[in-house]
C-alpha cells in the first residue's frame, strides 16, 4: 500500500514502523473472513482492511472524526486477522500506535473520557479493584440483571504450596485475576510443585499494563512494565528459569516488554532479557513429564483465547497437554473467533460483546462437554457471565494430586 505520512507523524519515533506496516498491506481482504466484527456487522469499516484505510487516512493527515473513532473502538484487537494475513501485516501494532494518534486528534465526550479514565485508574491496581469489587457485591441485588451476571462471588482462599525446589519460576501478583480467581495461580503453583518446580509469587509486582496500553495510555503501561521488571529482576539475576503467565492476555503483553520499552535507555536491555524468559503456563507444562497426571476421558470444550492462539501463536499447545493426560476434547466450530471479552471490550461495547459471547457458548456447548476450559481470566469471566461453567485449564490438573 502506497502511503505518505503527514509531517506530524514523521516527527514521531514510530514513523518508520507505521509506514512499514501500512506498506505491507496488499488489500487482499482475506482478513475480513476471520474478523469477528466484520462477520457480525458486514461493514468494510468494521473489518481489518477498512480500519487500515481509516488509520492510513488519519496518519496521512486526512480528516478524522468520531465515526473514525467508532469503527476503531469496535475492533477487539483479537489479531485473528494477523493469523490469516498472507502478507504478515502487524495489524495489532498498527492499531495500538495509530489508534493513539487518532485518540490525540479526536476528543471524546466527557462521559467517555471519564469512563476510560476510571478503568485505567482502578482496574490495574489490585487494592483499588478489590474495594470496587466489595462495593459492587454489596450493591449486587439492586443492579441490572446484565451487570449482576458479571459479578462473581467472593473466591475462597487456598494455601500456596510450601515445599521448595531447586528449580524456581516466578509469577506476577497481577491485578484483576488475583481478586476474581486467585485459585488459578494456586493451581499453577500446585501443579508445578508436583513437577519439582517452585512457583514464587513476586511481591511488588502487579498489572502487566495491557489495559492502559490498549486504552492508549502508553505511559502508564510503561510505568507498570518497569515496576514488574524491577520486582522480578533480583530473582532473574539469581537464576529463576521463567516468568510464568497464567493469563494469556497478560502474557502477550509481557512478552512484548522489549517493544514497549525499546526507547527507554535505562530499561531497554532489561526489558529484552525479561521478555525472553516469559512463558505461558502451557509452554512450561508442555515441556515436563506429565505421566503422573491421568484423566478419565472427561469431555472438555477448550476455548483458546485470541491472545493465546493469535497473539502468542500457541494454538494447540494446551489442547495437546489435555489430550496427553487423558481428556477428550470436543470439536469447537469457529474456534478462531473471539468470545467478546477482549480486556474491557465487554464493558465498552456490551452489545457486540454479548453477541460474540452467545455465539461462542453455542459453539463450545455443541459437543455437550462436561466442562468448558480456557486460558485467560477475561474470557473465563465473560463466558461465566453467559451462564456456563468455565474453569482455567490448569485447575483441571489439580484434580489428580
């Protein structure tokens, strides 16, 4: 795609990268065939190719409007289009960098401004989110039905394994998952403990930065990334094997810390090394001897999150683990399509998110599984809100202790 970026874009450090991504697009339209919002809405501007044109127009200095912003906002950033694209267009990167420029050029309504500000200032901070969650649980009886389903009951606390091994790995304390489903990290610690690995929850670590980054506050995302690197660094220096991610949505962001901090001379090298030791829990478990884990052929429908299969390109990794230990995986139609969670998308675009949720649940339940499993807290919570019984797949392995 020929492009001539505007002078105000040429002054930005990401100019060359933006130009290269735009030039890579050959207008083929294969991406629309696997785009969830294009499948629902049928509008060219609600597919990757159309959004690339909108971003190109904005970056060339053309007119942008709230309509431009509306079509970009509808994107789930699921990156299914990247898996499909024969030209390797880095659409997600273009949306993150170009979308920030559109955000600077188009003012949002006061309501939208403060809604997004509130999400950035509460959800990434565990203590703030905990207090909010306590409040909404108290108010649950008087909230609309559509909101009540999104509020999980308080999770029971489970003790962390106390045994220590020579092999050690790290896990970030995180933010939302630590409050909504603390049993996930405990399950990961128990499974790794059985495999002779100690999983250490790193104090002073927190949110990965994905939420503010995708809401175009890249500075806040960088601050959170630096905090996590600083918190983990002493352990990495002492030989910790990996930083284990139990939420695929966080994992895809943390693996990109080298890109996020590439222009920070104080953290550039650390970020590169840090990103190099980040592994999804499926990558860790898949490399170990699982002969001690035996399932009895229960039927599981596995929902592979977009951040796992498209973002991290780990499609089939978890499925292989579950099959190896004896689970029967039911077929899932359109498994490449997003469930509608997509970070805070289900809060900002509830109608589209609900349509995608219903479609996904219908496909997951078509094979009449005993249980639905997934690999990301956002997907888990979103699908549970649709009335399904959903667990993180790592919790299945704790049943065979």
